[in-house]
C-alpha cells in the first residue's frame, strides 16, 4: 500500500493562442512553466525540497525549450537546486507519459514525490522546430513504407473516410466542444485547475481559446485545410472535411501534476484525489497515425478488468474531430461522457502539456459529478497512444 501512487493535484496555465499576439506569446516557456510549478507547490503547501524528480513532457525541445526547459523552469521558480529533471517526448502524449513514468517510479519504490507535467509554447517554438526541415525518416524506413507518409491532417481525413464521418458531424462535434468548455468556464468549473500567469503588462487567468458563439453553421463556411492532389490511388476517395474549426487549436500552455505515494501523502498531510488503476501505451498503423486510442482503450480496460460502460468520464484528445468520433463508433458509451468539459478543439492543444491538462480536466470532472472511474487516451504522431484509467478517491 505504501507504494500505491496517488494524484494529489493537477494544475495548468490558461490556454492561449499559440501565435504572435496570443496572450502568452510574450512569456518565455521556462517562465510559464515556473509559474505553474509555483502554483502547484503553494496551493498544496509542499516543501519543494521533498520532490524526488521532475518529469516534464515537451515535443519541440529546441531553442527556448531546450536545456532542458523543465530544469530551467524549476530553478527560475527559485526552488532547490538538488531536485533533478528529465524530459519526455512522446509527441502529443508527452505529459501523459510523464505521469505514467512518475506513477510507475513510485510503484517501483524509487520515488515518493514527483511532479509530472508538460510545456509547449507554440508561439515561440513553432511545431517542427526540432527537425529544422530535415528528413525524419531515413532510407530504411522509406524502404518499408515506399509510398511515403502523410501529415496528421490528411490522416484525420483518412480516418473520417474509413469510419464514415461526414463534415456536418465533425462541425457539430466541434461546436459542442466549445459549448461544453464555455459552460464549464461560466460555472467556474475550470477555475480550480488554472494557475494565473503574471506577465509584464498584467495577469491572464482564463482561457482565451474558447469561443462560446461557435455554431456548426459558422464552422461549415470554413475551407478544408488539407486538400491535396498528391494522395494517389492507394487512398480512398476523400471528401475533404477537416478544417481549422474542427481541429485542435495551436496553443501555448503548461501543466503540472503532483504524484505521491499513499504513505507519503499520509505523512505529509496531503489529500489523495485519485489513484491509478491501469496504464497502457500501444502503437498502430503509422499511416493513419491517429487510430491507436482505439486499441489502447481496449487494452487498458482489459488490464483494469473493466468494461467501457463502467467508466464515468472519458477524455479522448480532440486532435481532430474525426479522432474522438471514430473512437465513439467503436465503443458503446454515452456521448455525454466523452470530453464533457470540452476538449482541444475549444481549449487548445499545447502538445507537450496536453496530457496532464486532460488528466486534470478528468479529475475535476469526476469530482463534480461524483463519478468513480475516468479513462484518458491520446493519439500521438507515428501511430501511438497512451491510455490511463484513474479512480476518484
């Protein structure tokens, strides 16, 4: 029981448009993450010196997000130099994987207290910065996949075609994401997970990505973003339907979770809010790329000895609307339990920070509704997906 990992708290920054002029675009990524660390430490009255490790997810570990940025942020917060940091890069699931590693380290008896989270300042370190325009595949990979790969947006189109998801369904789903997030924001449901960020000219305390007036009719006027003539005969006929409106938003944000052993929570007087039931990570077709949440969900349920109807809250990352909609076609669950507080279409997708952001949303959602189990899964580039089941305490 002493090595049982529990979640004490999860916080995040507000979500801001990840482009010049966005609310957080003038904040250095290390300073952004530092303020999230401070928020987590102070509201839990934790001695920062007891933290055994920092495990931080980040996709574009280049430029201002190099060094590593998690270590820089910790020191920028003024915290003890003896606390180490390691970085994780599992694409969009980076901070979810960071949480897995933190919990697994506690289960192994290596850690007592870990902060796991993520950072992505997409306005300052644009997506793809780490590649610097180079070929990421190499000759051997290309021999195995001689027809080449496609981008994630085209993969989302292929998923829509395979699962029979039309443009109206995607736009309706996207509008619902904004409506749910706006409802959670109005009710104060998002405030518990947000740490205010101090900037040179003021404070940002709420998400700037949510558009409450979004409708399916307005989204229907947007042009398809990924239409191309280069797909060739190997692909099915596609009615191009993926737009900026039914895709996740490019976003700046940071997140952090306090994961401790049950025994340490008791010793330090911390209140555990959830325990981990099961973990999984699985890979699927690298061409479709975004389908792995489906087998990951099946496997994590099997590991937990649960069935989909046993789960009260699902978080399936809204990289593109076709991803959760395809997932929904595979599982007999109440659509109202899927991303009930809005997802990345409304709240944004700051790559490395999104996994812990979703986990915090799920934890708060379970507490609001009195639900018992939550399941989170995220598609990741290359055809991978993490999945986690937690139980509210």
